């Protein structure tokens, strides 16, 4: 079950094909400068936007919610694709327009998503589409990660929110993967745990990266419980960082939770791939144990 549906624009009828592709015949222009060096992609991009507005009789932002420009080869080298955040436009260099991971990554930026990293690599979280992109026209089949899926507001009935407003940061229950919504029980099963550390201005996200169906080709952490952090809290534009991948009986300790000097523990109590559920506990005890009395 997908949370986002896409439909091709039919604004100009037969001029836009059933696949949503519209081919513009650009005015004669050189893709290389006098020295034979490719021009900057912005030259072609701006010309395409102008030409499209002329042919449609209105701005392209009024033709469709999101528009992808597939530029021909030969522009200045060193780029694959780019997009504008919370915007209608994404731009692709030559064959990268054919690769679904590049498409979903850039449209993800249009939707307000930032990158998904791991350690020092800004694109290093390869469990979802906001990490690296891949030069394949039919793969990989994978989702956005937990922080991005939560930010998009997908699967809200399967969220757990632990914050100062809940007055408790302890929880245990079953997590199911995004691809198994059809088998999930509302009110019982969950998909994403969001834990807010308001003191550090950081959220912690936990989800089960179930490797099947439309997530069957996830590049990292398949069938593991993923823990990621996201600076700033809230659901605005902010990068996420993958900090742990937990198998059955795995445990992650998030240090100095809420400035308490004590860790928040995330533990996989059991994992059953037959039923598609990971039983997970979130444990936080900020109270110092009472010391034993000192003998006289």
C-alpha cells in the first residue's frame, strides 16, 4: 500500500503522453561554449522553463505539481541531478533521468526532505532513497527511511510519539515494516517510534526495515531495526543520521538522554520474520537507585 499516488498531467491533452512525458523542441542553441566546454546546466534549464511556459501558455508550476527536466548530455560535467526544496522542479543529467532512485531522491527534496547520512557520509544511509542514488533503470525497490516517512506524515495510525508531553519515555510493542501495512493491526502494531530529546533539540526514530515487496532491494539494514537521529525536532527540512542497525536481541544506548546523564536504551527483545514483527522496548529510568545503607 503506497502513501503517495502520482498521476501524469494531461493539461495539454495529447501533447503530454499517457506516461506524463512532454517533449519540447527547443530553439537552436549550443550546449557548448566557444571553447568547446559544456555550458552550465542552468542555461538549458532556464531555456526549457521559458519554452515550456510559452507552449503551455502558463508557468510550468501551474501545469503540474512536480516537473522533471531531463537535460541532454554535454552540459558542464560533475553533476547527476538536483532539485529545489519545497518546490515544483527537479533537474537530471542525461541518463540519470531514467533511474528511479535519482528520481525519488530529487522529488524527495521537492517534498521537503533532506539527506540521510551515516557517520561522516552525508548520503551514507543506504536503507532509503535520501541516501545515495544508483545508475539502474529498474532498481532498487526501497522506501524512504523512518525519519523521512514520519516527516511526510505517512502511516500516522502506526506512529508512537514519546516526548515530555507524554511524561513517559518507556514503551514496548511490535514494529512492522512499511511494506506490511496490509497485515498490521491498527492500535496494536506500530511502524515508527519518535522519541523527542528536547534538551538536545534532537529526535530519535526507530523503525523495522522489513525487506520485502516495494522495499525488497533496500541496500542496507534489511530486516533490521533501524535507529536514526534528526536534528532540530519537528518535521521541517533537516538531515537524518543512521546511528544503529539492530538484529534480534540487539541493543543501542543513546547517551545522556535529555541531559540526564543517563542513557536511553532501545532493545530488540525478539524478531520473527515469519509474522513480520520485531518486538522492541524503549527504556529510560532517570531515577538514581537508592544507595544501600552504610554499616555503622
